[in-house]
């Protein structure tokens, strides 16, 4: 069963389930399937992912709402979350060893001294080379410690009538196998672009302020952060587009086109993670430069300041 084709009436109670994968879909499905009455759920992974637990309820935000007016509490809660995200990401990139130890310490407390964290929960890469998986209230760790679920780190040799044969020689019995892997990104929902009949390939263009493509007029699209809430970056784009439309109305211009200087250096794709689903489409993603406004900074505060700069910046050309 593929998660995106999940039928509403799929029987789970009493079933032995294997979930193939170790990303966000897998770590969400495992405790959910246990809660639905599965006899046992195994998460089969080729390699581990960083998994961290956080409270499902924001205690600081709840305290602010108890003691402050709603609007002020909302604002403070939002900025607290933004600052925490920026701070934790910055620390992970500057002190990866420290963050890895802290994650392992949290997992050890949640899972007990005997659990093999080194084998099943310690990736070969540093935190934020790929996205971290978040489990609310440590629900995944709870079902692992309770014995209703387990993690197996191995590779598949073949499927059998009763489950999965692994390359190690072990057999995983299964009534239901869930393929929570192989995500394929579809840029802009699969839309094809052209200007005056000339096809536009996004990977041949630089991204302007994370929202427009170089030399493509009047076209904006939303991308989000890889290290924070996707909607933070999307909101910045929405506000930027609203300002741009107002500017066009006020000046009588009909087109706005970002035009890079000939010497602008092209560097990496806009999504710079090492995750497999990113690498599979890296050759189709727009590129970014090495400086603003041609670079997505992965920092909400810096991006917010960049997006609020004057529109007639010499890069965005109006006609």
C-alpha cells in the first residue's frame, strides 16, 4: 500500500505491518497504526534519520495567552517559534557534534539504556544536511519502548508471500506492507512554462527573492524553507507579490522582470538538502546565486528584510 492511495476501509486491527521508509511519513504512520490496533508495526529503513520529540502543545504559548491580550500573545508566540527555529538550525550547522549528542541524549531518556540508538537512530550525516523528523510528545518513542513497534535497519532482498526477506537473511513477517518512500517532487505542480512560445526550463534560471525567475516576466511562485515552517517563506512571497501588483497599478507598468547582471555567479539549487527526493530533481530546480537578491537565505528575519526593500532595485525591470 502506498500512503497516497490509502483506502478509508483498509483493515489494520490485528495486522502485522511493515512501513518501508524513515522520513516524516513513516514516523507519523508507525504510532498511528499502533493506535488503530495493529498487532505490531515495523519501520524498515535502509539508513537512520534524525528524529526529535517536541511537546504537541506549546506550553510557553499557552502561558502567554493566559496572561496577555490575545493579539500580543499571538505575536510573541510566533516570534518565539521563529527565533527558536533560527537558533536551533544555526547551532546545528555550527556545532553539529553538540546537537547530535543532545538528540541522542533525548532518545536515550525516551527509549532506555538498552535500545541500540547507534544502529537505528544515528545517521551518517549531520543534522540539517537533511530535514529532521519531529514526533509530537515522543509518540514514536513511546510505541518503540512499549514493544508495539520496532525499527529494523537493513535492505530488502525480495518480497515473499508472508512478508519481506532482508539481505541479512532475516525475514520480516507482514500482512500489510506500506511503501512510505520514493517521494517525487513536482515543481510548480507540473506546470510547463513558456514566454512567447519559447519553453522555459526553470533550472536554466536564477531565482529572485525566492519568488520569481530571472528573465521571466510577471510570474511569481511560492517556495518555503527547508529548515523551518514552509508557510513562513510563502507568506513573505504573498506580501511581496501584493506590493508588486500595487506598484504596477501605481506606475502604469504592465510587466516586471528580474534581470541578473551578466557576471552573476550561479551556485546551488534553491533546495540545498542532501535528501534523496531533493537530489532526484536537483537538475530541474531553479538555481540561486551567491548573494541577495538571488539567494534564498534560509533565515526568516533576513529574508523579511530583503523582501521589504524597494521594488525598483535596479534588478527588477519594469515596462
